[in-house]
C-alpha cells in the first residue's frame, strides 16, 4: 500500500495481492482514524459479496474468483466494541460486463485499488439492533 495525505484526506493505492478490507483496516488503526467515509475504484479478485436477508437475519453470500472491474467502493468507518469497522459496499463488473453489487466481505487487489478516506473529527460508533440483527450506526 502507498498513501499520502492531501489536506484532510488520505489518498491510498493498494497493491496487487493485498486484501482490501484488512489493509484498509490496518491503515485506519495506524492513522488513528475515528470515523469517516471511504470511496474507491480499481480491479479486484477473490471477492465475497453479500446481500442481507432481513427476514432470515442473515447474509446470502456469493464468491467470485475471477478478476473484476471495481466500478465503485463506498463505505464508512466506525467502531464496534472498540474495534474498527469498515462497512463497505461495492459494484463490480465481470468480463461479460454484467454488474454485481452488495456488501463487501472480502476481496484481493487484482491490479490496483485507489481509495480516498475522509476522516471525521469524532468517533463514529455502532450498537447492536436486536430487532434488525445488525450493528447499526449510533446516531
């Protein structure tokens, strides 16, 4: 990973083979980012994508092993029980240009991923919502 700070934002380039969420989470911890937003684009592989089924209170997951165009990564940075949470969704395209979207569980960089993180001045936290079955932003 390579990065630099421009004003109050971080410009990040992930390298081929890096695990996207793990690398970004380590960056958040290292820079002591308390909350913020993240967006990005690039090319990924070994993607695990999910869709939450509220009636079943579980995710349906699908794995894509092939290289995919990462058209959009959008998310936020918060904390749950003192651990950073990068809640990200992605839109990707396969070689046939069919698009897929959903919750990002994991992915590796296939070529590069370029991200921008805009940190917040205060910590964002999550709390468990038992009715929905998810850890939601504590607003």
